[in-house]
């Protein structure tokens, strides 16, 4: 539960389109690092799905049905969410970006693409079971293919190593990107989440909104969450949001 990079977000942490720092990384559950290879490709694809999801709802003035559990991120407007998401993507993929100090707001933003992807997978399964795709393979499994390579690389080996009975082993062994098994998709996404987060501290604000006004000193010391909770959303212009949206949509991974 201890956070190494904690504190209030500073203005330049919200929108690092350029960088003057070197070799900075995000603190993950398996060490301080940037995402690389298959994992980077997966997270970028999930992030691009997340901003397209936000954009589609902004255009129809609809309410979000994907929440992170953090009150501040969930009430942020479109512009604020997109800039926060760009901050996360930059820190996860670019070693030249300064590692932002972790707060409930920023970790919720980092989690948001996972939440959107799982929602889209469940909707895709609904459509699949309703027979809406016919022979349209590309759209039928579009969202389920996004995490598949990363799942095969990082999560399936853990399933195989920890299988305890034949029934579970058979279900997991048969799991494929064409699967409609919602429980196993939950576990697959959770396995990828665990490579980034070792807790869900940002979700504490949903059940304990008083934490946004400041955590008690003794509890902060025990949990390592000193200055972790913030009730401040970034001040964002539409120009910054447009630039952040474009940067995410057009992000190319270095090879």
C-alpha cells in the first residue's frame, strides 16, 4: 500500500507534451518502469478505446456508464479526463517524461482504460449472444482481441501455474479470444491490472468521500498515503484537451 511518488499534482504533470527529464518511470506493482513491447501495445490500444468512448458520449451528451470508483475523476469533464489520460499514457510509455506523483485522481485515470475495455468486452459479448454480428469476424471479436496477446504473454502462464482442480483447469485451458465467458474475461483483465496496481486506493473515495478533505495523520502514516488524496481537478483549456486527444489517438510506439 505504500506509495513512493505521492503528493498533489502540479500543473505540468497534467500535460507533458514535451519533456526535459530523462529515464523517469511509473511505479507499478512489479517495479518502477515504463511499459514496453506487448504490454505497451495493449495499454495504448486500451487508452485509445477509452478516449473514443469518452468522445462518443460527449457528442451525444450522454452519461458515462464506466466509473473508476474515484469521485473526483468520475465527475471530471471531458477535457479534464482526456488531459489526465494523456498524462498517464505519457508516463507509462515515454521514459523521457517525469514520473507524476501518484494521487487518487491520477491512478483512477490510469485505471480507466481497463474499466472501459472490460465494459466494451461485455457489450460485445451481449451482441455476440444476440447474434448481431453474423459473419463479421472483425467487429465480432474486436474488443476481445485487444488484450489477448498481453493475456497470453503475462496472465495465462500464471493460470497454468496455479490451477488447482481439473474443472477450473479445463475452463481456463479452453479460454480463447472468441470466448463469451464473462467470469474468465474479468479474471484476464484483472491479471493485467495486477501488473500495474497492487491495490485500489483511489476507490476509497467512493465509500469514504471525507478522505478528499484530508486523511488523518495516523492513518496516512500507516498506509503510506500521505498527500495521496486530492479534491482538486486540473484547470484545462479546450486547446489542451484537443491536443491531448490528438496525441493519444495518433501515438506511435517506438520500435
